[in-house]
């Protein structure tokens, strides 16, 4: 059996952090510490120098990537395992090319067997040494492309970005200014987003509110 590298687990969901760490230890994963904030994660990393960081991609808002990139500068061989509830990173405002080399990305709801996480932890070190691109991980191991197909795959980059901006509270006119298009174009894109998501016109509901709810459902976050 392969010896588990030392692992720092980071999540700002206290329940997830406690249960995941405990479960991984039962899988003989050498979890040396848990962090609930980016400041704690930073301090623990400096003190313990773990070989792998297992971190929620939405840790401390948008700090996860900034944090792991900082850690990678200290240790270029650091293994990185990212967890996310979102099957399409574009909804988080990210492109796959922004994910660090060798990172193993796990879709939370696809993980029923923690041996998959254990495998990803070991794989993350080999992958960075081989300078591989990020890989999505499912129950069959690492995949070079995201196999978690969903309705989001039908969305263009422009539709995804409009969806994200709408959910962040921007009006159609504000989105139009950000994207350098007409307000009419934004209205048409919003209509197509609703169509893709099968959100039907309903006078009793505000379309933007419904779509915002859909967005937060997809990224696995509670609606603000």
C-alpha cells in the first residue's frame, strides 16, 4: 500500500471540514491539519509544509486559487486537490487553464467512495511532477477532460458570463456596459439562459430572482 503524503485540508464549511478529515483518516490518509480560514491555512502551511493541499475551490470566497498558487511558489512539487460542487468552472468565473498544473478536481456530489479522494491525493503529486494539466476526477480515476456533462455544456462562454453577472446582482444595463454590448443583446441572452434551464415565463415570479436561484444551486452555494 502506498504511503500517504501529509495533507492539509481546508474548507470554510465546518461540518464538511470535520467529517471529511475524520473520514480520510479512517482511509489511512495522513491528514496533519484542518483549516477553516485562509489565514489559518496560510499559517499551518508555513508551519507544517504538507505535501498535498486538499481545498474547497470556493474556500473563503475566491481565495482558494490565490492560496494554492502562493503555496506552489514555496513548493513547486505541492500536490493540489480541489473540491467543487460546480460541474462547470466557468460559473465561478474560472477557466480550466487557470487551475494549477497537476491539480486534481473532484466534483463533490460524484464522490461516494473516499478511496477516490485518497487516489486523487496520491495522483496529485505524480501529476505535478509530470507537469500534467489539471484533471477532473470521478469514480474511475483521473480524466483529462471534464466528463461531468450537464445542461451547462450547452451554454456559450458569453451566456455563462452573463448568467454569473446576473446572479451577482448586475442589471441588464450594467451587464451591457461590462460586456460592451447593447442592453437588447443582454435581454436576448438572458432569455436564452432561461430557455436552456427550462425556466418558463411566470408573471408571479421575477425571472432574475429565479435565475439567480438556479445559479446558486449549480455552484452548490446557499442563495444570498
